[in-house]
C-alpha cells in the first residue's frame, strides 16, 4: 500500500468529502478488485428496491433506501455513532489515517519479503456461559482499530518505500441467523470499506487464505503461541503447513518501539481520560464514605457519566491497614473516620487508560502523623514528576533510584531507622511504568531506556509502614501512595491527571 496514494476508501469518503460520509445511500465507487472476493452474502447492500406492484403507473412506489446509520456493525462507526466518533475516526480520537500510518511504519521497519501475523483476542468466560465484555488484543487494536473476535491480520511488506504493504483482514462474514443470537458483527465488506483492508476473507477458510497471503515470504513476525509443552498448537500446525521453511520471529519488540512513543492523538485521549478520572477522584474526596464498595461504585459511575468508556482496571479502595497491600481489590470493608483510604483507580477513553492513586483521610482532616508521612511522599513525588522531560536525560530505572533517595531523606527526618533492608520494606515497588492502551503498557519494553518526548509513564512513590516495633510508633499501619500519569515532554512534563487534587490544604478544603 503506497502511502503517497493513500488508497483508503474511508479516508476518501470521510476526509476528502466530509459532507458525503460513507453511506449505502451514495452511488458506490468502483472498488479495487480484491484477490480474495467477498462472498455475496457478506456484501453491505447499496440499495434495496422492492416493487410494491407490477403496475407502477397505477400504484405509488416507496423508496426502500437503507441509510448507513441503520446498519449494524460489530463496533461503533461514525455513521451509526456520530456521538462517539468524528468523521474519519475508526476508534475515538484515532483516525483511519493514523492506523494506516502505524501499519506503514511497522512494515517499513521489517526486512524485505516479510509478513506480520496478528490474531485477535478470544472471548473470555467468567463462568459457564457467562462471558466478559470483549477486549481486543492490544497490538491487533493498535494496528487496525478493528475490535472483533475470530479475526486474523496479515501485513505483507511489498517494497522498500513507506506504505509498501498489503493489509489482509480475515474475519466472520455476515450471518443474520447467528447475529440474531450473538449480536451484530461487521462482515467482509465492512472490513474492506470501513477498516480499509486490501484483501479480506472468511476466517473459517484461514488455512487456504493464509497460504496465499504468505506465498513467497522469507520472514514471519508473530507472537502467536505456536508450541505448548513442545507440542504444536492448532495454529502452529496451520503455519507449519503453509510456511514450512520459515521460522517465525517475535513481533512484540517491533510493535513496542512504535507504541512506546505516543502520537498527539493518543496523548489527547489519555489527557481526556486523566481529566475526567481526576475530577471523579476529587469529587469522591468530598464525601465521608462508610464503605469501600460505595466509593468504588461512585467512581465507576462518574467515569461512565463523564463520557469515558468505563474503568480501566479493577480499582484499589483500601481503608486503614489494607493500604499496605499493594493490590488489594476486594473493596468490601468499612471505612473508619480515623484512617486513611488509599484509592488506585482510573478510567479509559478509546481504550487508552489513565492510572491515578490518591490517599486521603476518611474524615477529611489529616492527623499530625498522617500529614507528616503524606507530605514526605508528596515531596518525593513532585520532584520526580518534574524530571519527566527529555532534557533531564533519565530512565525509569534512574527515576526510581532518585525517588528512593528522596523518600529516604524525608523518612530519616521523621525518625525512621533506614538500616539494612528498610527501603525495600517501606517502598517495595518500582516508581513507575509505561501507560497507554494497557495499564502496564508495552510489556517487555525496558525501563532503562532514556525517557523522551512522547513516552507516557506513571510516577507513584509509596510508603507502607508495617505494624512493627522497628518503625516509629506514630506511623505504624499507615500506607500512602501518590500517583500521576505523566507524558514526557522535551523540557516540561505534561501531567495527565492534574485534576485529582493532592495538596494537603486542597484535600482538607473539599470538606469545608
């Protein structure tokens, strides 16, 4: 696919002619002749005409044109969900052009005659026939915007120029009977016309289709599980049959290099999620909650009603000494007036997440020990956030060391004996991780890479004081963590979650 030609039908319809969005009402353009033709049953109809009488001169005829807004797809598209997607967007905030650019950049980074294979995620079941909401595999979503199970993508590099690739999307053809039970899916024509695949095909014919898509390739990149306990998986056998002379290499490092640096559109999505999530947390601090579950439910409600997709992860709502449990998620205890509550929660927008932690007194007023320990963590956190800029020349690992030293200095001033393994007990986790489509984004991407513009990370120092005579009595049983999501700038950090207040005076003022 040549970038300079931009042969993306949705881009032509959405971007060049915004007044004429893709719609079956319009006279269809002459499509490219695909190598793998869509089956007739999978075609999105252009017009339905059903004569009401053979004597047209004596009876009035009625138009039965079907608008695109009345069609059903497996996920929102602009024509059906204009309140969620702008013209040209495939997912909230991310355009078809950006998805094309991502595929082009990935293929351009690979050697000649290479191919990428990406399977979709599978539906996960909670128990029996009860399933979880479907969540697409992150790399698949990042490169396509297509959010349906039972799908597979092949990207075939075809030349040396940026944009020289062919995009194959194999998925389910339309099936009205099955969709009556399972809900709608998009079908093969939508895969071509909305998601801009060059070649489409029925996923049930994957072995035959894969043989054609991979013919002549000399390198395959995929993270599909091909062997389990030394035995080829089902897909491993398929790939062995169609490409027996090719040894697949891991795809993840190549995609991670792209995903780690966020585009302006991605940062805007994360800022939107951070802003709404931060406001929800600040609103929660105003209320004297009695139960952890009520606080958790309030936050999820606020995410939904503020335009976010929902919560990004199961939150931590930990009252009292449960704040010492890093990932306490039972959220079913009482909240007592003299205790801290530690809340690690965030919403997502367009599948981009935000990650925030705030700690505050259930009563709304800090005791003297709570104030001292909280301010110790806050000073270290503010200092580390200020270093999230390319000009500081730090890595996440270096930032962790700097944060640990700052915390140690603060704790010594409070009377802590920091001999032996004290800091590994009081501050047992890393100061941060990458964030994006996943809470712990780009898994496998190292923390020893210099932070540069476009990296998005968390900064989350914490101190968790066991109820042990080793520690000053006033602080035993207290747990404090303060976390923001931050986008690294050239010379200034962009705090994505600034609406969640964190100064002692601001937190206390919320109850005045």
